[in-house]
């Protein structure tokens, strides 16, 4: 294990211990898929502290909370807000990308761990972030590229941010993850294997290095750099012995 990974797991243990010893809730920052995998490697040893994971299944970056409300005697929400960034004058605004928004945030010196997912809906961007940086964002995010923008806190439910899923039927010889990924993304077998070698495949936020893993219904697979899909199982078998599997691709 890399030195940085060891230090990361040490910090996670310290948060769990602090919660248990002091009788308070403690929270991680936003964890990317690699960080979530490191957490899940040690999940069992930390269950004594109580574990809650923040984030809908469509969000890649998650926050972990330690603490059991029934034992602590109180409840505490995750210190997370959603900020909407929109153009001051829409008709004069550019078509901004995820990279544009993230670049503007990074240029302010904000650490990536303070930020969750960035979701774009038409001319607006919705940014999940830790509460502690909200005042700074509201004050300093005034321009993205050449577009003047304004920020506000989203107070209502954010169900409308949930991405659409496009169902596809894919013909495969088996439910092996490498086979399904190759068929879905039109990869060769060697291209598919390279994704496993370079640690770009995650199942339910856990790194998958076993290319022969048999997919299970409702598994959520993230292929870094290519997208995400949810496996929905076999629909039928063909006369030639192949199977048609159903896949919901996040779009």
C-alpha cells in the first residue's frame, strides 16, 4: 500500500476513534472513488463507531459520518450544501463545461476534498460542497471564463438533479464484468483488461481488480473516464446460448 493510502486510512481511524471516545459525530471530507475503496477495506473494523454514508447512488463523491444517534442522544446532519451557479444574463452566457466550473473553483485555491459532484443542467451548475466553504464560494464565484455568474444556496429538494438512465440490451456470452464492459463500450478484450490493470473499474464504490467478477442485479459500475451504469440482470437467452443483459446507462 502506498504511503499516502496508509496516512489516509490512519486519518479515517482517528475520526472513528474521536467520535466514539468523545461521544460526538465526526465527518470525513468528500471521498472520491479511490478514497471510498480505501474506506471500505477497513469498514468492518470501524463499525463500532457507527457509519453513515452520504450521497445518492448517482453521486460519485461521498462523505462518511461516524457516530450512532441512539447512543449519542442527538442527531446531526451532514455539513453539506448545494450551490447553484447561474449566469447573470443567460442570453449572453457561454456553454460552460464541468472542466470550466472545476477550473474556476481550483483557481480560488479550494481543495478538491471540500467539493463533491458538479452537476450541470442547461445553463446552471449545481455544486455539492462542505458548509465551511459556502460563504467563500458565494462571495468569490462571480465569473466562469467570460460569463458573469451569481451563486445561491439550493434549499429545496434536489431530486430533479438525478441523471436520466438509458436502458440498453447487450448481447454477451456471460455476466462477467470484463465481458459486459467490453460489449457495452465496444472495447477489445485487451482494452477491457487494461482498465482493470490501471484500476479504473469500481463496483458499488469499491475497486474491482477481478475481471471475472460475475455481475449481480443492481450493481453500480463506474468506469473512470467512460461513464457509469447499473446492471439489471439477464432478460433472456438466445438460441445460440448467448444472453441478453439489461443495463441502465447514466446519461
